């Protein structure tokens, strides 16, 4: 199996070399692709095949294809598609073929366990027969044979494939960009919308395509006029040149898809085209009329004030100081809109938009001291007003405290933190924020406030506080005090949350008391499940740092780790074998026994990975 997978990975090398050579991907990204592809190949080569693995593989390849197209557009490089995109499409077809061979498309039912899928793509592919429909769409993208799409026997069934809009978009882009056929792209979008009538992405890309088409026609007309050529062959109505088709799409889409977010997305697309000023104004006016009760609308309208330039005839700022004054005026106009917004729509979401804007502007670098002072004052005022109205979220209290701490305003930060914990007494985040302020201000009452926090919080939420207390104690208290805190924490925090705590305890023990202390802690915890693999690997590493490093202790740690993770972690078994081979006091004769123990304990893909790694290790020696 390893040889087959290696061969398939090697088949990808030419396309990957091209991706790196033309600058679409870095060497690190190419390595990541190879690793991911290897993992996916192992999954579809194992003994027990699951349909979900095939679909995940296809989805990964489609995502990769889309990423390549986006990067091509960014660097404006359109060559080498035969070596790159076509090979990916062929690979997708091959994966479908291998899946179809497993689950006979011609009537044999799919195992029940294989059809229990999750995620957006898998939902639609509940029968392997449907994969052949997808293959036809991919074929269409590859070959550009749009005639196939008009054949109802080849087109995807909307009930079967509700989430294949990205494939339709890819096919339409192929027609528009590679075959230069706007009409074919339009027909594809119209057909796709019959199957996906409420897909925002389809409407957005169709809208963009029609605006691109109108822009292309306008440029053609300009060329005709510049060359003083006969306009008889150019018979496109003025409405088309003004983007009327895009306007129709806009009207139809907002009647089906509600919400300011979608509305704003169309406006953002329209703003990319200078000729569509009237359409932009219409969309903008509709946004304000239809979505007044949506914070996103007010947020968009307010931020738009930043883009409004000085009126013609007004003196343009030249010096840095004048430019800073102009920026300050624009920000004041934005805040005037936000002030109106929080009066019209006094909600937590609206205040969040306002505060986020203030924080963003404050984070902008400027050499103007007055402008920075205005931004800070405006941000603080927004926080205070929202706090007085009790419309600040937990996250915003934290933002406020962080801002105050950056300005060295410890007293004010503590007041805000206390106000936050009063409002959110059962929030571990708020208590941790307050305690961090107390620690930063070197308060003598830190320990008392930790105890107060634990009295208000549920034990399962207290892990971050226990860690903070232990870290503070390590720098401020004695080793005995810190050890006592860790022991209290271990008894208080149970379940999966305790895993991190045990690792922290072990790290601290080695850091503060050396190997002897860490071994004492390890032995005290070795029956206190659950553990992580890293917990045992830490002890293995600590032992290796000793002089001499005792093989008997390493065996003890490996055996303890394998008792917990021997059925799933193939790396542990391989490292154990290498240790016996490489350690001065190792026993190479034990390796065969360890190998067969691993084969008995490891399950499924873990066993296959172990066999492959063991074979590679032997080949290397």
C-alpha cells in the first residue's frame, strides 16, 4: 500500500513543481500539500473504506483549485493550466472512479455506515451514483463543453446536490474568462439558480459577471470610437452598457435573500466598477431604506464617511498636520453617524460596531499627537456610555481593560474590571481579567481574590484561573506554596480540563526542583487519568537530559504511555523501537516483540501508518 501511495504522490510532483516555479505557492506550502495529500491517500487506501474519506479528498482538491485560481488572478498569470489545473481535475475524476468501483454505481446499495456523512458537501452526496453527476460538472469545467449542461440527464439534480454551487461558479468563470463567452456563462448562472435559488454566492458572482460584461462592452465601444470605425456591428443598447442586467440581478436577489450583509456585499462589488455610479447609489439608498434596524447598515453608512473626499474647489491638505486635521474631521463625521445610530438602535450589537470602529482608528499609527488624543478620548467615552447603559459585552470589558492597561491607567482598569465581574459573576474570563489587573498592580490581596473567584465559578470553568494562580505563585511565593496550589488544582479540576494542568505541574516541577521533583510528581499523578501523550513525552525528554540517561526509566515511561495510547499512537511504538536500537543500554532483540505488540494493539489507519513508518525506517538502515 505504501508503494501505491508513494507512486500517486510522485505523480503530483510535476504540477507541484510548476506551482512553485511560477510563484503561486511557496516551498513550505508545497510540503504542506504533499503531507495533506499523503494523509488523504492513506484514508482511501485502508482496509475499511468510508465514503466520507473520498468526498473529503474531492473537497480538498476543489478548494486547492479555487485557491490556485484566486492566486492566478492576483498575480495575473494564466499560463501552465494544462500542467496544473487539468491534472487536478483528472485526479478528481480518478477519485470518483475509484469510489464508484468500490460502491458499484449500477445498483448495488451503499453500506449504511458509509452514508452517514456530515458537512456541506457530504450532505448532498448520499449516494455514490450522485458522484457521477458531479463528475460531469467537473468534466464541463475541464473540457469547456457547455452543451452537456443543457442535457437534463447530465445536469446535477437540485434535490441530490444542494451544495455544488462552487462547481457551477467555476464552470461559469471558465466560460467567461477562458472561452470569452459571456452568454454561455450567463446561461450557466441562470441554470444554477434554478437549482440553488437561495445561494448568496451564486447571485454575487452572477452580479459581478454582468458588471464585468458591461465594462468589457464599454471598452470595446471606446476602441471603436477611437479608431473612428463603423459602429454598425456594435448594436448593444445603452441600458446594457450602463449595467441594466446587473441591476435586474440585484433586484431579484434582494427579493429572495434578506439581510444587510448580503446587500452590502453586492454594493461592495458594484463599487469596483466606476461606470456603475447610479447602480451604486440605488443599492446604497435601498440599504438604508430596507435595513434601518440592522447594525451592519449603520456601520457601513458611518464608515463610508471616511471615503468621502474634499469637495472640488476646497483646499486640499498638503502638510502632515493638515492631513491629520482632515482625517480627524472625517472620523468626527463617522462618529456623528454612530451617535445617531446608538440613539436609533440602542442595542449591544450597535454599540459593539461603534466601539470596534473607535478601537480600529485608535490603533492606526499617526505622528499627530492631537489626533491620537482625540481618538483615545473618543474611544474611552464610547466605552463609558455603553457601560452606563449596561450594553457592554464581556469581550468589550476586556478590550476596555486592555486599553487602560496600555495607557498605564491601573486604577481605572481595576474599576472597570470590578464592574465587569459584578455584571458577569459567573464568567471565568471576567475574573481572570480582574486578577491579571491585580497581579499587574502588585496588589497584596491577590490570593484572597483568587479564592473569591473560585467561590463564584463552576469548577469546570476554573482551569485558566488555577494556571494563573500557580504562575503568579511561582514568581511571588515559595516553592511549597506553589506545590500546594497545584495539588489543590489537581483535586478541583477533573476530566479533560485536567490534562493541561498536569502538564503544567510536571513542567513546573522540573523547572523548580529538577528531575527528582518531576519524577515525584509523575509518580503521584500516574494513576490520575486522563492524560495526554505529551505528559509522558515530557518525562521521556527529562530523562534524556540526564547524565546518565537510564534505559530502565525510559522503558517505564514508554510502557506507561502505551498502556494509555498504545491503540492509537503509532509514533510512540516507533520511538520505543528506535530507543531500544539507539540507546547504549538498549536491547535490539526486543524490537521484534515490540513490533508484534504494536500490530496487536493498533487499530485501523494507525496500524497502517505504523507499518509504513516501520518499513521506511528499516529501508533507511
